[in-house]
C-alpha cells in the first residue's frame, strides 16, 4: 500500500487529510494533525506547516524529524532483524512467549469476525491503559472493520484461548514497513500471554517476507507507560531515535502556552492517574522548550 492509498483509507474513516510535498497529514483528534505514513521522518517547509494550520484548521501539528534536528527526543519502535526468533527477546519475554504459544492458537481472522468480537477487547485495553473508555463506539468499530476489509494490505490476526479471542493485531503493509496499527487484548486472559504469542508469531512471519523491510509498532507515545515501553523492547523492538516536533498555531500559542499551561499542569497534578492530562502537560512543556529563549522568558511569540 502506498501513502496515497493509506490517506484514502483515513479519509474514508472520516478523518480530515491534507497533502503537502513531504507527506500527508491527518487529524487523530479534533484540531491536532499528525503525519502519514507514521514510519517516515519528515522535515516539512514553513509553507507546508502553514498550509496544514490554515486548511485543517489546526491548533497544533506533531511530526517526527531526524534526530539531528532541534526539538524533544522521541523514538519509533522498529525491528529490522531478518533472523528474528525467540533468541531476539529478553529472557523474561522469551519465557512468557513460550507459555503463550503453548496456551494460545494464532491465526489470521477476517474483519467480519473482528467487527463482532474486537470492540470489547478495544474497550478493555483502553480502560487498562488510560482509565477511560475509548471514544470509538461499536458502530465506529464496525465501520472501521468494513473499510479495512476492502484493502488487501490491511489484515487482522488473533490469539485464541480455546474458542475465545484473547488478543488481536490489525497490521498494514505501507511501503516497505509492516505497521502494527492496533493491538488489543482481553484483561481476564492476559495470564495466558496472548500478546507475546501473537506479536512473536507475526513479527517472525513478516520479517521473513522479502517485501517487508522492517516491522514497526509506531512511535513511543508522550508519557507512555514504562511497562508498555519495556514490553515492546523486550519483544525485540529497538528505538529508532527521532526529534518530536510540536507546532502550535501562532494565533493561539500565547493563550495555550501561558494561560493554558497553568490550567493543564494543575489538572495533571490533581489527577496523576490520568494519562490524558499527563500527556497534555508534557506536550505543552515540549512546545515551550522548542520556542526561542526570548519568547519563553517574556511570553511574547
């Protein structure tokens, strides 16, 4: 699948998609735009940034640049290892993967099946990781599955404990990157290690395909949990460093960075268990770090 086809998929999902010279941009949430494909490091011109801010309309843009560019340190989970196997994992992950393979059945599933059985796992995973239910409704999920079923380079794989779906991954081949776009699992079946078994099987399978240059689990999220970060690295992913660049709309930047900063930081301190407010606080801190020194000290932007 080429970038233009991926952009068409996100448009069909109802996302706003804008094309510039460097890449495509889409809005994962209202007024925030990120780049497509996610595995590309980009360096858009000022004109491209202005175009997305204006046409979005966008309050903020986030995009990954090469590690030598100014900005906040970030990273992409990648694996290029053609000889990927159990020896590629940490000792603890290897033990868990063996147990998962013994307890789980791994197979490709069609999107009609996933439309009926996958949303519950999405809800459970989101609640575990954020403490809140997902924004995507059951109808949204069925629409996603129906659209994904039309594209040959998007597929779903499941780990089953008995007849129950314990975990699933929706993956897509974009250019030469096999991107694990979604990975969700049932809370009460985690002790069967379905995530280990499923991820291992899929990584080993895809890295043996000549058309796949590497497998990616996407960028590390702002304020990602250490447990999730450790899990991905223990399974054989490496961090490909990049610079996380955050651009606010200049018309709103003074309000967001000075008045909004105090409000968001206060909410993050009041609700330390909330991943949303921790991420919002860090995003504002990143933006201030990327401002010129004079602007940071005077508040003039």
